[in-house]
C-alpha cells in the first residue's frame, strides 16, 4: 500500500488513479497508522509553499513522515511536494521546509514566462533506477513559478528553462519530481511504475 498524503492540496485523485492504473494499491490519507503501515509515501502538492507547510503541521503528519523516511521507507514528492522536501523557500517570504534535502526554492528570473507551464524535455544528469523506463529528451508536464536550487548531488534529471531546472531528484529512499507524472502521459506512468517497483 502506498499512502498519498492528504493535507488539503494537490492532485490526490489523479495520483491515486494513475497508481491504480499501474496496479499499485494506494490510499489517500493523513492517518498516522495508515502511513506507518504503508510501504511507501507520496507527498503531492499544488499551491503556495507556506500554506502547504501550515496544512502539513495542522494534520500532524510531519513527525510521522520523518520517522518513516528515516527508517528507509520510499518517499516521492511531486511538484510542490518536491519543493517541500528542501530546507527553505523564498516564495512570498522565507519559509522553512521539511529539510530532507539540502537546498532552496527560488523564483524564476523575470526573463522567462512565469509560471513555467507546459511540456519540456528531460535531460539526464545521472543514472538512477527511477529512469529505467524513460529516455533522454522524453517530455513531461510542468506547472510552477519557483524551482529548486539543490545543495547536493541528488540531481537525476533536469530541464532547461532559462536556467537548469531540477526535474527529478533522488537521495537514498527520497525522490522528487518537479513536474506532474500523473499529467505526463505514458512517460509519467513509466516513472511512477519505476517508483512503485522499488517498494519492497
């Protein structure tokens, strides 16, 4: 069972349906027992960073997620959910994230159209099991105005949008996808399939 964290934001049903289509059992939940009993966690997200962190705190799941991640349980952050994995965001202020990965979330330069919305190619930076069904230059669907500046070697794949935008990051059992795999057609499903197959 994969727990999709319900904290009032995100494409919960779209992610759930994508996993169902792939044959992976999942539930949409913020119940600590459900999360503890799951084999993996997905943290989706759409909207503002600070609002998302407030909602996570109110649902009282942060400590539970941290404990499970520290035990080695796979975690996938999607879109805003990926940004929440990092230490800090500068979206309309300065806000602390979950801090699972080192780095900051910053706004795109005004020289590019904001939000970054649409299909972009993935450029592979390093080999990772999450990529086993996809290829260099496969297209995925982005919608965001802020992007991660990582302070580590977890960059798996990126896209070019005026700057190098991390598309997929990975460190040990922690994964992030800045784009929406559930909206990225066959490529997105292949990435979710690869994540699901990592679950023991």
